[in-house]
C-alpha cells in the first residue's frame, strides 16, 4: 500500500469586526438613557476623559443636566432631610425648578401582602408554614400555579409536612378569603366566582354568579340568545349581569406591589423631536450627552517623549497616559459617529414619510422597509436595524417608535402600505354594528370596494395584529 504526501494551497476570505467596530455596534443599539449611562461609566473609568467646558457662559451642568440648586439637593442624605422650603417654595427665581416630592415606599409583593394578612389571624404555626408554601405557588396575577395534589406531594417531600386533602383545602380557603378578592383562584372562572361571592346579594349579582358557575362556556363564546333562554331572562337583565362580570378584575394580583412613584417614573424618552410648520418638517436629535474632550493635563503630559534613559516607572506612566488618551479619543469619535448615524437614518425616514409627519394620518404612510433606508443612507441593513431599535421620535401629537414607520407594500404597483390597510380595517371594525359585527370576508369586500386589492387571509392576519378578535367574539347583546 502506497503512502503519499500532498500539499494543497487554498484561499479563504473572512470578514471580522475590530473591537472598535464591535463597540460602535453595541453603542448604536443603546437607547438614549443607556448611552448616557455608558458615558457616565466611561468618565468614571477613564481619567483622560472629561466634560468639555461650556463656551456660552451658562451654568455648568453635569451629565444628567443638574443645575447648582439640584446639586445642592443631592447633598442631603434622603428626602426627609431636605428642608421644606426647598421642596415647597419656588424661591430661587421665577423660572426655577419646582421640586415635587414623591413619597417612595417599599411596596410589599403579593406574597408578602397575603402572608402579612394571614399572620394576623388565629392561624396556627404549622398551618402558617403550609400557607406560606401555598402562597409561594401563586403567580403575580393571583392564580395558583400547581394543583392540590402536586402541592401535597411537594409538602411531603420538600418540607416534610404530611396533610390530608381536606386539611390543605381548609388552609387554601383561608387564603382565598384574603384581599384582593379573587386571589388564589384555580382559573379565570374560579377567580370571577370568588369576587362575585364577595358582592352583596341582588338579582343582577345572583344572575352573574349563576352565569359564571354554570354557563361560563356560553358566556365566553358569546352565545347570548342561548344564555338568556337557559336562564329564563330577557336581554336587558342579561346585559346588566354581563356588565357586572365585566367589571370584575381578571388579574386580582396585578396591582399589588406597584406604587404611584413607579407609575410616575415609567415614561419614554424620545431620541428625536420633529416640529412641523406648514409643509416644513424640522428634525432635532434630542441629545442629553455632554460634549467630551481629553483632560488638559493628559494632553500636556501625553506629548512627553519616552526614551531609553527614562526609568521603568516613567515609561510605564507614559504608556498608561498614552493608552488612556487613545481610549478617550476613540470613545469621543464613537459618540460622534453614533450621533451622526442616528441623525442621518432619522433624516432619511422623515424624507420618506414626509406626508405622514405633515398630516399625522396613518393612511399617508408610504411603504418603506429597512432596505430603502439603507439604500438612501449608504449604510448596511444591519446598521439601520440597530439604529432604529428601541428609539422613539416625538411629534406634535404623540411619540412613535421608529419601527412604526417601516411597513410593507400590500401588493401591486400602487403605493398602498400595510399601515394604510391597518387604519382602514381599524376604522371599519370600530364603526361596525356591535350587534352584527363584520366577518373577515365582509371586511375584505369593503376594502375591495374602496380600491384595495387584498386577500381574506391577509385581512385575518392584519385584524389579529391589530388585536381585534373574530366577529363572533366582538358581538354584543
């Protein structure tokens, strides 16, 4: 058997992103607050980087735009130590900031709230241990996530507590009597029934309870005629009972643990602002990031020459200064490139969707995909995707995510966009007769009559994206 050695030569091309390119890609994906946090972190880590001095003579503000008064407020340990005159009086100037105090309390979670209620009753220590385990299996919406059999097995194996089914049910029933009403329910029907049992007895409440306990399937499927016949009541009384059911909370645990301060702090910070004056659209990049520069002492020291006569410590110091200066210069350049890229991408979107920004009418949105903006700006599609992800624009009547402006062409040679079809379908459904809602075939017919060539399956897809159920589920009594 002969053996041979063969030498082959091949060429292969690979494209790899440099560490600097990788960092730019990551920064491009960041939202405004995330970019601000990245700048703050870089300022802390790199001594060669500093905020550039303002040239307009205005007060120097920090990264988060704090004035001198706000910086003084930060000197206090907590809000309780702040003098009331600083919170209540606008005592600096006519246009000074008014500080609205927000009481931030550590809200208990649903489990902690239930346990605290139960611990105040005459329950025994052993029962309280079981109750705590049961409460641990209640999700944030207030529903029990495991069956009673599984809980019994878990208690025996993991906790070493053996109970009968009757004992477990007795403890669970105690939990089900706690606030909020409907908590520790097995399913939606059980949750609604628990809340109805808490209501004072009345003809309408009794009918509502009977519907939930005995005719829930007919109610869920909106078979109102059959439901009225089985109950032996007219549609007016049925409507009153259904209104009571609809007033109940399907997620009783959802509101526990949320404070007013949390609600107030949830807001969207737009990355762009659009002003409209007649037919003129002006775009502004909302930039809360300060101008950065290389720290002056590093600039003077960085020019020192490193020679062979320098000591090892001096050379190490010079290399450290040089490295930090290079990192600072790269970071400043990355920030500029990020801002330029975002502005150029948004400018292209405004150009494509000029008619929408002028009219604020969704039917004026043109078909536009990532490829269109990539072609207009010269950037790669991946850059466009990252630049628009998680970004928002503020307009005179609202705030829109940038992804809102991307929509497909429905088909044909016209300029009909999917957003335009969405708007027409929404208008048709919202104006339909609630006693006889439009089917998807009927919606398709109406669209064809208006000049939109669209298939029924496309109507179904768009209706589902808009969040509207099928016609039968939209029917009212």
